[in-house]
C-alpha cells in the first residue's frame, strides 16, 4: 500500500512515542474512563492504529482483543478524505 505524506508523518510520530506494545498505564486508563463517562457509553478506549493494526493501550467496559489487523479496523476500502458516504434509502 502506498502511503500519503500525511500518513507517513502520522506513522513516524506514532512510532516516535514508543508507546506501542507497552504495559498498561494509569494515565491511559483514566483517559479511557473519562471518554466513557463524557460520551455516556459503557465502553471507553485508547487505541492506536499503526501501519498494520489497531492496538488498544487502555479500555474500560471491554475485554476484547488488544489488537486487530488494520484491514479489519478500516474495512475493505477506505474512503478518500472528503468523500461523501453512500446514501441509503429507507
């Protein structure tokens, strides 16, 4: 897959944080809990998407897999930035 300049910069910044595959941290768990509270949802997560996968740094109300392959996360096709979603009729 060819990366756009923005995607390459995003990935470089993500890898520079060195946070992927690190143990749980209270600060990230707090962020996930606050997200759940603010949004009024039973689940709150802090997930990061690298070149190949989505990895969950922290989550509350959720006990699923800590990572998912990126094609599963983003679906079979990604819409171009600014493209309108397909219309659905009832």
